[in-house]
C-alpha cells in the first residue's frame, strides 16, 4: 500500500493514519491558508474590505494558533490525538460557516480566530504528534509520507476553489469547505486515529529508545532549533506569499513569474520523496544542514542576478527543496533530539515562535516591498535565512551523535 521504512510496508494503523491525515491536511490547508488566494477578491468586493484586511485573516489564524500550541502539545502527550483532532475539524466547520455568513470585519475576523484555534487542534503540528505517537521509531518515514501527500494542497484547492466560486459564489464555496471538514475530516480523525491514548511516558525508556541528547544538552539544543526553525518559518511563509510580486519586481513578466513560482510545488514534493526513500541512509542532522543551506544559497544568487531566468529557476528550486525538507524536519528533528516521551510538549513550544514569525512575515515583507522593492525583500529574507543556517550548523556540531 504505502512502501517506506527501509523496505517494510506501512499497514494499519500507521498506513491508515498517514493516508487519513494526509487527506485531512490537504483539506485543512486548502480551505484556510490557501483560501484567500482564490476567494480574496470576491470577499473584498462584497464586504468592502481592503485587500490587506482580507489577507490579514491568515495572520490572525497563525497568531491565535501559536498562542494555544504549547498547551495543546502538552495535552496530546497525555490524551492522544483522536478526540483533539476530531474537535479541531468540528471547530473548522463551525468557523467556516460563520465566515460564510459574515457581513463585516468583526465577524470576518471572529471566524479567522476560530480557524486559528482549530489549527492548533487539527493542522500540521497535531498531525505530526499523532504520527509520532502511532509510528514510534518509524515516525521519520511516516511524517515524510504525510508531507508528500500534504504537498498537493495548492495543486488541488486552487483549481477546485476557482471552479466552486464560479458555481456557488464565495459564500457557497466556504460553506462547501465547512461541509468537507464536517463530513470528511471529522470521521477520518475519529476513525483513523487510535481510540486509546499513548501509554504513560517513561522518560528513561523513551530516552534510551530515541537516542536523544543527554538531558543537560537539551536546553541549548532546543534554543538553537527554535531559532533555526522560527527564522526559517519567516522566510518560508513570507516568500511564498510574495514570490510572484518579487519576481515581477526583478523585471520578469507576469506569465514568467507565475511559471517560475509554480516550480516550488514539484521541488517540495520531489525532495520529500527522496527523503522518504533514502532518508534512512543519512543522518537527521546531515539532512537538516543541507535543507538550511539551500535557502540562503538560492536567495543569494537571486540577489546577485535576479533578472536572469536560469538563476531564478535555481533559486526557486533551492527554496522548494529547503521548504520540502523543513516540512519533514519540523517534526522529526525534535523527535530525534528530545525523544518521544514529551514530544507533544516540545512541538507545542516550538510552534509558538514559529507561528508568531509566520503570522507577521507576510505583512513585514509587504511593507519592505513597498518601501525598498524586490531587492529589499530579498535582502531581508537572505539575512533571516543565514541566521537559520548558522543556528542549524551550531546545533549539528552539538548533536553529532544523532543519526
């Protein structure tokens, strides 16, 4: 069914959970983060909101999700993922229904606050925690499968959203999205995830099984990992939102800019497939440093000669490779470094600064683009990418035993 894990086959419950969570992640990303890209103009025209307020819903979602993430991560360590992710799908359905009937900015942002809370319960971080609990030592490959499936969210939901809005308008489309969470995601989370919570954590056994860092090394390693992932999240979120505008600012016509941007998806999925098939042959830290290095490498080339089409293609592919690897490493690195006994707590604490920087990134880069143009935006993202890389190199030097 799904082949991975060094030649073994992932059957139930790992395979069922990976496939089920992959479907729900596609729906969750497609109906929230990607939704304004398709419906934003219609929402703007009908509600009379400026474009920046329409897209600020994404900022609200990330910000609210970040605030709740540490508490939910700790809770999942003790209760498991089934009821929490099921509740998240129900809250998504309710929030999207509220959005479909909103008439002004107050209710519009109230709906996005609800989606932010739902994201803490049922989006990327809880899905990774759920797989880590189910897959155990095979979590790296299972999370890679999840990342591969989830990478098709834009491929599916941008054209689907365009077709739905042509048939039903933006309100009907959002109601359809709410129905997806109610009728597809809710039963998948309830049926595909284990009924019983994980066994009570045994720190000594968990540490021995995971091969994690010694206890005295963990605070410093956590700080470096936090810096690397958070500064990387700023670049990944902001760049993907503004990449077309940046490319146009470098002199590329709109059609070319759209084509270049479309290469991100295949690069992300391709590197995730490589990670799934060959990841067991090299260490976590080798993959992490390579992923971190690809980002400033590509951005530096674009700063040097961003109007050269070949350079742009290299940069876009480097960004896609880096983002594709980081999507897997955001979950697998904490698992390798800190073990499984408190994995949810670590993931929740890591999600807080990542969520905050992801929330502010589109707005900050928009302001930089307005004032300093494409080169200014590239300069800022390059600086943040270098900070992320330096922190990851320092972490790798302190974590040479991690395989």
